[in-house]
C-alpha cells in the first residue's frame, strides 16, 4: 500500500504562498470543464466522451446542460477511445475524458492506432494525472503518460501550468484538427497576487 501523497495545499503551504504575495487559483480541471461547456454550447459538434468520470472530470454541469453532447461509456477505456475516434472520423470534435493512468495504459493501443495513426481530431484528456490519486496507490498513478505518448507520432501533448494556460489550451485543442493530449492534475494553482516591492 502506498502512503498518501503530501499536499502542497496544506494550511502551512497556503500561509507561505500568501506571504509571498500569491493567492489560490482554481483547479485547472474546473477551468477545462467551464471552457468546454462554453465551447460546446456554441458548437453542437463538440462532444465529451467519459469513462465513468463525469464527476471527477467536473463534467456534471456539461451533462446537465448538454445531455445530447455527452457520451458515458462506463469503465471501458478502450471503448471510450474507439468511440471517440469514430465520432472524430464523422466530423465531431471529441474530448475523451478519463483518468490519465487508465487512458494512457489500458487504451494506449487505441490512442495510437485509432486516434493518432488514423489522424482523427480527438482531444484525449487525462485527468488526475501524476500522483493526484495519492493513497489509491501506484495502479492509479500516471507517471508513464508523457513517456508513452511521446513515443507515438502525430499527437500534441499539453500540460497547462495555470488557469490561463488551461483555458487557452482547451480552446486551441478544440480548434486543432489533429490529435491532442491534455493532462490535468487535481490540485489548485497559485496565482501572483499583488506584486511585492522590488519584485
């Protein structure tokens, strides 16, 4: 069993951040969800396909607002990627959302062949990346995703660092006509607050 990952967002860490003039931003995953919802409201061809990850992917409001634009496949990552590729081949702009550890391991062959080598404009969205799942252990950690996907031709890999990058990355991925991997952790972001004197 793994020990839980230490939190960078403890009260002590927050106090240090405030002392440095930083404030807590939003989780990039929340920014992703808000941005894809706004884009999908304006374009009926934007779809989200999830693998029992509507809640953890922050797509509850998306499903409520646009139920016809959300496909839930359950815990079946290979099917998720195959369905996303099929929809992408029919002119839909698909965001395939599932935990990064499963999406880039269980469904790696489908990502490689069905999306990348077939050149479908699907955005593979790995959520809870890295060690975000903490005490759930190594089966739920995705330390391999960059290495595995970088070995595949024809996919753009993006790991937004802050809320602005997250929003712009989602917009760019929606406009891109090639495969994209967006990687999101679960944590919150620090934003520059007021500038300190001399900074």
